[in-house]
């Protein structure tokens, strides 16, 4: 019997097990937004992306940039599907505008 179960008592004082309905709503899934390494995008540009689009402090942005540089990819943050899609779009658009090949992508967490 789960934590949601309890006992009710009818008029003859006979115990009856009562199970509450499971909640109908599940939390929506979160998505990781990732940066991928490449050989051409300047490190400073990646740090700027992390501070401006992902609101990281400079020190944290440098740490994440170096993680991407050494491991090939790194997580910028976790968001709802719609917010993650928007961040990916804005970062890739901004990188292309500045003629850098930096790639931002997302995956279900
Ligand atoms: N590897 C790049 C360089 O040496 C730096 C870099 C870091 C590029 C992170 C992309 O997501 C990236 N200039």
C-alpha cells in the first residue's frame, strides 16, 4: 500500500481502504542546452555567449568554456523545451552573424 492510501470507517466501523487518485499532471521534461567544441571559435566569444545568453558569472563561464574545449561538449543549463529551443536558435544565429562555427544543441535530460 502506498503513502497515498488511508483508512476510512463506515457506519458499522468497518475499515475500508481508500486510495487517492494519482495526480493528473506530470512535470514537463527538462532539456540540456549544450555547447560543442570546434577549433575556430575564439575562447572569449564562447565566454561572452555563456555570460550573456546563460547569465553565468565570468568565472563560471570560463570554467564551462574550458570544459567544452577539453571534453568536446558541455552543459550551459537546463530548460523547458520551448526555452531550450529559443536559446539554441539565438546562440546559433548570433554565432553565424559573427562568422563563428560555434554549435549549440539540446538533448532531453
Ligand atoms: N576550441 C576553441 C579554441 O581553441 C574554443 C572553444 C571552446 C570553441 C568552446 C567552442 O564551444 C566551444 N579556440
